[in-house]
C-alpha cells in the first residue's frame, strides 16, 4: 500500500504553527457600531486560527486512520482493538477542543492545547508517512527476492521474512496507537519494537540474498561436474557453508542485542524526562502547600493577637 503524498503537508505545517489566518475585512464598520478593542480582535483571530487548525487536524486524523486501516487489511492484521480505542479517544479530544475554541471567549489554555494537538497530529502524520515508505520498501524487496530466487522456496527464509514484515506492520499500528493516546512510555516501547523488527527484516533479507547466492554457486558446481563427467562430494562445501551460517547468526544476535540496548537507553531518557516534568509539578505543589501553610499560620497568629487585646 502506497501512501497518498498529495496531501498538502506544507499547508499542514503552516496551520500547525498558527500561520494561516483569516483575511481582514476591508469594509469599514459604521461609526454607530461598537469598535472592538485590539485585545478582543486578537483573541478572535487566535480563536479562528485555532478552529481552522483543528479542521485540518480532523482531516489529517481521518487520513491517518484510513492509511492504517489499509495497512491492517494488506497485512491481514485482525486485532486492531488498541488502535480503534486510540482513534476514539483522539476524536473525542478533537471534538472537545473544537467546542472549547468556538466559545465566545475561549480560554487561553484551550487555545494552546488546540495548537499542541494540531502539531502532534502533524508529527504523527509525518511519522506514518516515513514508516509506510520503510514498510513498503521492505515488502517490495521481499517479493523481488522470492520472485528472483525460486530456489529460496526450499528454505524457511521466505516464510520467516514474510512473518517478520507482517510483525513490522503490526508494530506500526501499535506505535501509532501509543502516539494517538499520548502515552509516551507505550509509544516508546512500540518505537523500540519497530526499530528492532526493522533490523530483523533487514537481517533476514541479507540472509536470503546470501543463501540464494550460495545455492546458485552450488548448482553451478553440480552443472560443471555433470559436464566434466565427474562425481565429487559437496560435503566439504556444505560443512563450510554451515560455518558461515553460524557466524552470521552470531553477527545478527550481536546487532540485535545492540539495538535492544539502544531501545532501553531511549526509554530511560523518556522516563527521565517524564520524572523531570513530574518533579517540576511536585515542586510547584510543595510551594503552593507551603504558601497555604504560611497563610494559615498568619491567620491564626492574627486571631491570637486580636483576642489578646
């Protein structure tokens, strides 16, 4: 499945940044009408811009949902419960934001949340486009490898590669579900799973190409023996080939271990950032609690002083 790149991503980026605003009314208002203050006009402009951005976010959200549904169908992924739940949550949040920014005097916090939501949808859309390109590339390479090397049909490489690509597609659905839910830990886990599975697909592909080359070489040797009228044992060749396979497996395991460590490092960084944010919130909470304690202390002291007079 190829993603439709005709979607206007430049417009998306502009709207995500709040750069698309309505044109000014060139007709002067009658003097009898009340002229709005600059602050009111600016608030109305921000509200209109936020509404347009949310309209774009809604259209993009529908596009993301359509693309992911096609991926699930193309790769025969039946269980999409988590993704369906994530979209339901995202659409509910979008509806709530639309209502909030459409108010006569929208809250500044709601306007900020609308901008953040639009930016997050834009980021998800670009992430999806990039991952779809990668997934499509691996699927195409897989089909070409099998079609160009029928001899691989006698090995388990084709089956393993097909299953690996399907798992990669499933990891993409999980990644997008985590991002839609804005669950950073879950999204980080899904990102790590994608990276690990992407590496595994590449490894099996390289293994398939190497195996196909070996099988072709072996067939050439058999042909040469037939033409020469000789019978020579190929056992030494097979034994040497098995050593190559064993060495490649060790090489693959080492690369996978390295990727797992990179995933763990990334997750630790995410958790550290979340703890830093939580620490800041807790610092504010402590300051507010101390302020309330000081006020209570002062009021009690004032009551004591008044009673003593």
